[in-house]
C-alpha cells in the first residue's frame, strides 16, 4: 500500500475534501479550506507501530517505551502553558523524558484512524483560519503528557507508564505551580454554574445579605464544582443557628406559658431542662438542614422545582441513582420530600469534605464523577437563590 493509499485509510475520520501527495516529506489533506500537512515519516511510523498500540481509554495511547495521554490545565483563566511551554518537562539520568506540550503528530494520526470522529473530539478541532497551511499536530486543540524512552519494567506496562505520568503531574504542580489533570473523555469535562439562559429581571425591591451574595458569586465564578457546592452549602448553613434557636425558643415559650408552670415547681423546672437538653442532643447538622428547608420552603415548591427540572433534563432526582457510591432517590410525597432532600444534600457535602481511607462515599477529582456533582449542585443553586430572596429586606 502506497503512502497516499495508507493516508486515505488512516485519516478517514477527518472526512477531508481530498488527500494528495506533495513531496517526499509530507502528505497534504484539505479540510474546510485548510491545507493540513501530515509527515510521511510519522505516517510510516504509525503504520509500523499500529499493531503494538494499546489504549486504556479514548484519550491515551501506549506502545513499548512510549506513552501519551491527553491532559488539561485547571484554573480557568490561568493558562500556564502559553508562557511555560518549554519548561513543563523533566528528564531522568537514564534519558526518560516526560513533557507536557501539544499533542504529537503520531497521537493525532491515531485519533483520525476511526470511521467516525466523535462529537466531543470534533469539537476540539481548531477553527479554520483562511486557507493557510498547518500540521496535523496543530489540527486539534489538545495538550498531552508524553513519557518517552522508558526501557525498564515501566516501559512494558501501560498502567505503570500512566502511574509515572501521574507522578510527574504532581511534580509539575509541586515545583512549578502548574495544575494539570488527565483528560478522561473527549466529551464535556468542564462545567459552568452560571445560568445558560438569560432571564428578565426587575429593579431591586429588596436588599439582600451581602455575605450570602458573596458566597453565591463565589459559586458561580468558580471553575471548581467542589468549591461551588460548598459555597452554596454555606448559604444554607448560615441559617442553621437562627432556625434552630427559633424552634427551641418556641418550645420553651410554650412550656413557660403552660397554666400549671411555676418557677417554684421542681418537677416543671426539670421538664424544662430535659426539653432543652433533649433538643440539643438530637439536633445534628442534617437536622438543622431539615429545619431550614421546613421553615423557608413549601413542600409544593420543592416538588414543583424537581418536576420542572426533570421535565427539561430527564428523570434523575426521583430515580435510584448512585451518588458517590451511595444509592439514593428523592420521594416527592408529603412526609418524605424534605427529609430526602436534606439527607441527600448532606451526604454529598460529606463526600466532598471527608476523604477517610476505606470510606465508601467519596468524591475523587478528575475521576469522571464531575457529571454527577454537576447534577447534584442544581438543586442547591435553587435553594440558595431562594434563601437569599426570601430573607431579603423590603426597600422603603
């Protein structure tokens, strides 16, 4: 098979207008007005190594002594790659090189060797700029970590090479302050908590608690779902003390207002002390959360929000779901809805905050659990927004 014939087979995922030979150095593909040069040497290298290539997932590539995995930089507007491209690398005394840079031609050729390029990956294709020339390595907006030249036991195992790449990522973060994570899928890997649809707003008729607004803005501005969830949770947590005290004070007032109460009756004083002690003993954080929801929300409003969300996004909250290794669902019936919502929110909060070894319910960053957390955070956004509005003070 000639180089041109092989290029037509291997680059089929691009669906190029045409592919032609140019010189002894390159094969040229035409795609949406762009001229994409494919190195003959990399094309032939891929041809010779294709049978040895193994993939653990859709975003990595391994063959003996070589490993490459797509990565992404974390931190929103902080893009260290643009100013540190030549510095994100480390080399061993034996010559093994680990670097983070643009995806190699070899890696990009492997991505195009498919019948249909997936939507998530096609989204990462660089936008065409006129009819200029570019290399196949610059076709995708992808950065990768490469491990090259491993000649010991690590080089014969894709899993061990991945571990070595992960160790280097930690060293890059430690020594250079560059936050990098493995890209697990070509589908959506980042989430924005702000509204996707604009809503018409009126001129303010209330003022709101500035501390709560600060936490709300922190959640919407954050690139971290974990930080966003905990910031929104703090808005609910803000009312734990006042709501709990209101409930306790009401119980105390009822006791004191009883016709048979007297400060001279030891039995009545003991009952009062017992009431207070029992209340404080039973009141834990999830109990306080239930009180907040019971105080500020009608059950019908909570039910309506969940139903509207599911009508638009598909059934989720009311079906059995595995949320961080814990089966849970929200029953919308009158006697259970607040208990279910409170328990679910608190369980997610604990999975984000706690990380004890051996604990089952844990959130692990960049492990693919972000999609679940993005769904879970939606109900918290609604509750936080409503609390800010409901506790505002009317102007005038």
